C-alpha cells in the first residue's frame, strides 16, 4: 500500500500542493515553538510554586507537565 505522501501530484496541481505543504510546515513549526514556550513557562511556574512547602502538591505536577510538553515538542 502506498502512503499519501508518496503519491504523485499532477503537474497542474503542483503549485497548490506546494503552497499547502509550505503552509503545513509553517503551522507545524509554530505549534512546536508554542509548545516549547508553554513547557518552559509551566516548568518555571511549577518549580517556583514547589519551592514553598505548601504549594509542592501543585507545583511538582505542574513542572512535570511542563517537562512532558517540552519533550513532546522536541521529539
């Protein structure tokens, strides 16, 4: 079975296909950048909250969620 990315695009539809691929690439990179920024912000907020003993039950899960977002954005 062939993958949809391996299919041949007709010559007349190639400009539309190229613009579509460029748009998806730009949106993919913007989503990754947003995920990285949110992950770093959540990690910083979680560590800051976890420094107080009272906020540790909230800060530790928040920091770990930020770390997981960061890992997801990078890989």
